[in-house]
């Protein structure tokens, strides 16, 4: 409320914001794909796992990086660490999301439905 309003003709999502979204999404995609590749044998990074473990690891990286990006979705004038604990609903949603993500990876009936496998703590 302290800032002046945007002009009527200004875009809601400008070129700078599109650039930021594309950069973040590319990093998330590369991290997820490299994680999956790490667990598949005979690929770019030689791994020892199977397809189910690779799929689960890729899912976990994709989910966790998505959790982190909710903190970076702020205006350019605010730091990601400003008012970090001000939104209790966000923290509740993040806790629920993390709980569901771990459940999908570790509960046997969800393993069957999602095609995942339990991961060891070191994975």
C-alpha cells in the first residue's frame, strides 16, 4: 500500500517476471532430471537404482524445489526473508504438502497408486 499504483496500461506480468519464472523453472527441471538420471543405471551420471527409485527421487526434488519457490514469489523490492513467518496459512499449507509428499513416497498403498518406492534417509 506504500507504493504508487501501477499505470492502467502496465502489464501484470512483465518481461522481467517472465524471465525470472523461466530461469527458476529451468533450474528445477534440470535438478529433477539430473536426480532421476543419477538413480538410473548407464545414463549421463552412472547410477545403481531402478526406474521406480529414480521416479521417486525426481518427484521428491520437484516437490521440494516447488516448496522453496513459494518464498521467492515476492515483489522485486522485498527479500525472500522479510516477514518469513508472517503468513501462518502458508506454513500450514507447506507442512501439509510436505507430509503428503513423504506419504506418497513411503506408504505402501500410495506407492502402488503413484508408482513410487520408499527412499532411504541418505537418498
